[in-house]
């Protein structure tokens, strides 16, 4: 089996690539950086530029599944220019893959794409399943809607499409967790805002395993890629402090302070999304880390 991956050198892509190779799956990967192109047994790089509409069609040879992870990080200050990049990096890349598949002979039968729970509205009360469709007009929601629409066009080519709506990815190598841990390690950890906002999280190894499971079981449709037990922001921070044996008594950080520091991006820390994982569990997928305690203990090696 051979898979084509976009975003292979990112936080999720790095872990997933290692997992696929361990399972005997050959990998082609697309990169916008010609310096990152390598040719090794079972791991070969190819150039693409979604901005310019350029892709090396040789990347499709013998590929039966595409895993699409590419997209600019949302964890940077959202200037008007960068907001455009967040959208275009997702939409243009999916459009380029669609056109490459449409205009070239290929053996691709499945297309698995990352997506995000940011599509769901901020709510302390709702419990979101994949069937929810009453989306709001927020920046993050619009990003995910456009992202998923660009991926959906692949279905027109008689290719099965699977979208994994990813929650807060827990990893010590990047993403939000290292930032969450900084004040805690200094003994000044606290919840953010009310601390009641729900954080639907997933351990990075469970997420990589979910992509592999989707590949091996030819999953179709939308799945929430979150652990079965979401926690409040307070619980997340308090549990990390407990595991690190650090005090946790500082007052909650007010919203206006975070907004001053981060600008519009501060909404990432304050939005509450309680997201349901039952659909993916019903396929037979088993989470290794179901509780925030087990996930953080493994990540912090305690």
C-alpha cells in the first residue's frame, strides 16, 4: 500500500508518518520546500506549490490513499493577511489535489482530510455530534466550512472522502500544550477566563492511530477526532499542575489580558466546545488515552 501525505513534516504528520512506516505502508509526501525533498526506501518527497497551482504528478504513482494535513497554523496572531493565509492554505491545497486527480491517471480510492471542531459554535451547554449543522458566522467556523467544502469536491471523482474534525491535540512537541504548561511549571498556573469552557482534546498518538484506522477501514464521512471525555479549562490546567506537583492557586486570568496579548486569536482559548466521540468509537476504534489524567501522565512521563 502507498499513501500520499500533505503536511507530513507538521506536528501530526511527523507522528503519523512514523506510524505508517512501522505498519509497512509506503509514503509519498508533498512539500513546498525543495530542500525537504528526500528519496529513501518507502519514503519519497515531491514538490508542490498550492499558491502557484504547481504539483509533481509523479507523486500520485501507485498511490491508493491521500491523507491531507496541510494548512497554516492557527496558533499565530490573526492579522488580516494571516487570516487569508489560514483559509487559502487549506482551500488552494485541496483544489490543487482535486485538479491533479481529475486531470491525471491514478489509483486513488480514498481521501482522508484533517478538519477541526472549530466549526461548532461556542457553547457551555451543547453536546456536538457530527450531525450538527447550525454553524455560526465566526472566523474559525468559516475556515472549517470552506476547508470541508474544498475537500468534498473530491467525491465527484468517485473517491471515498473521510474528514476527521480534530480537537485540541495534546503533544509536548508543539501545539497548545507546551504553552499551557509554561506558567504551571513556574508555579503560577491558573485557569483562563471562567475556566468553565469545555476543551475537547485528543492525545497525538490516538489521533495518528485514528488516521491509520480510517485508512485501514476505508472510513467515509465526518468523524469527531476527540477523546471520549472532554474537560473544562480548569480541569485541564489543574490536572497538569497535579501531575507536575506544582501549586495551583493563582486567580483565573481575565479575558481582556489574554486579548491584549494575543489579539483576535484569543478566542481559541475561550471558546467552549463539548464534542461527542461516539461515532468513531462505534466503528471499533479504541482510544488508548480516554481520560485527561492518562494522557497527561504519558506525555509528562509521570
